[in-house]
C-alpha cells in the first residue's frame, strides 16, 4: 500500500487572521507537488476561513486543528469538541504534541480519549510522540516512544489505526535549532514502524504515514525525506514563511 507523503505546518499561536489568509494564498499559488498532502494547522479562530480557501481551490491541501477536547460537549469553557471541529470542514487534529504534554500536563489517558473522539467524528489524528533530552542521553528514547504508542494508540483495532498518522518529535530538537541527524530520525521511524508491525502486522505498519517533527526546515528536509520510513514532516517555525514551506513540500 502506498503511504501518503505529508507536509504539515503547525503554526502554533502565531498569525492574525489577515496574515493567515495571506500565507495560505501564497503557498497555494506556488507550484507544489500534487503527490504530497499539504496540511495547515492554524489557530482555532482561523479554521473556517482557511477551510473556505482550501475547499474552493484545491484537493491536495487540507486544514487541521492544533488540539481538541476529549469531551463531546458541555460546560468546558475554552475547550473545542471534535464535532465542532469536524463541522468546519477540518480534516486533521494534532494529538499529544510535546507542548501540550509539557505545558498543559496532558496524560496518556486523556490523549487516548482524544484519539477515540477524533476517529468517531471522522477526523484524522496526528499522534505526536517523542523523548526529551534527558531520556535521549540516558538511552531511554526507544522505551519512551514505545510506551507512548502503547498507552494512547495501541488500544485501536488494525482498521482504526490505519486511519491515524504518527509524528515523531524529539522534544530536544523543537525550537532549539538542534535537529536529529537523518540517521537518528530514520532509526526511530523504523523502530516505530516495527513496533506497529509487532502489535498488528506488517501490512498495517506499512500503510501508516510517520512524520518527522523536530526542527525540519528548508535546508534539511530533502535529506530527512530521503530517509527510509520518514514519510514527511510536521513543520513548526518554517511553516510560517511561505517560501520555506513550499521548499519543504517540494523536497520529496
């Protein structure tokens, strides 16, 4: 089965609405490879506007939400439920980003419920996993990643997990200027795919896109994307500049 090649831009808490529209238009007007699935992850207030631009212009651009609640509805001020996200035309949701785990203390059980809620409402979860520097230096990175898979993802059936995307983000390489070498990233991606195959089967593992999410940029994307088992990138700061984002998209 041919896995999707994906380049996703996580804007985090950046841009105003006019700036968001300008960025989307500039990227969409550029020449990008149709074989690559392109995803914008803007802040919540921009979802409808971004989706309107995408639905009117292209089939290979999609919109994603940076987070979701694990609750369907109710008195949860400030939270956004998956049915509400789906109603905007959004297709993807980030679940378990390292900043959500670290800054907002999101637990494995919460992330498991968020993934279930996404799938229930036909949203594709992009499940983020990865180790901090201390865990890497203590040679615990493989066990950390394996635990994160088991705690929040491996309860799914083979059919359900095939609908998910996994993003490996070494936390020590996010926003620090440090980047895992292509060899280090490829080694972890291969490990993740092997763990999925062990839990399910090789066919299932080979169908799931695994993205690299640690300071991928216009300079290193080509080398990373040329590495076995890396199917694209979850891009942070470089996705805020149209020229850089387009270069990364075209790095395959």
